[in-house]
C-alpha cells in the first residue's frame, strides 16, 4: 500500500480542498469583523451570517442526492467557483467603503447554497483518487486538513480584515 500523498490526483484534491476549507473557515470571521466595523450592528451581522447558514442547512440533503447522481468532480468545481465568486463579490463590497447589507446577504445565500452542494462531493472524490487500501489514510489526512483549516482560517481572516 502506498501513501495517498504519493498519488498526483490525491495531492491535487488535497491541495484544492485545503484552499477551499481555509476560505470557508475564514469567511465567517472576516464577515463578523467587517460587518461589525462597517455597520456597528449585531443584528446586521446575524442577518448576513444567517443568510449563509439557512440555505446550507436546507439544501444539504439535495446536495447529497446530486453528488450521488452527478459527476462529483463537476459539482465540486462548479460549487467552489460559485462560492469563490460570491465571496469575492462580498469582499469587493466591503472594501468599496459603502457596503450594502442586501448585497452581502445575497452573496452569503449563494455561498451557503454552494457549500450545501459541495460538501457531499468530498467522499466520492477521495474514493476516486486513492486505492481502496489507502482510503483510511486519505480520509484521515482530509480530516486533519479540515481541523487545521478551522484554526488557520479565522486567524488569516482576522489578520486580513484588520490589515485592510
């Protein structure tokens, strides 16, 4: 049995997943700091963060069905691109100086919906990039990456928001 990181496909998947997870972990922290700084309103922050969470919770079962029925790679790529575009829009809105709450909320709805469709694709993608004998190690590595990005993402977001 070879180590999963020896395989090019798994290395690419792991790198892409770490980048995506870091962004997913950074967004709530960055939004919290930026929205509070821009509006001074905790209710505005709750609205924006809720706009990400509600679609994620409601659409996750549908995301699982689509991940099973469609090409997991295509779903993952499409949803990661949609989430990245939504978060880039939110960042530009915040950096523009006059953020509109409706725009930020809409961007978070798109990001939350994309997350609901992307999350169920990871298991089939891992299984498709490693041999069955390396699946346990590959899943362990992805779990480690998930935990590490949950710590690093908010730290990165805080540094970026306070610097910008």
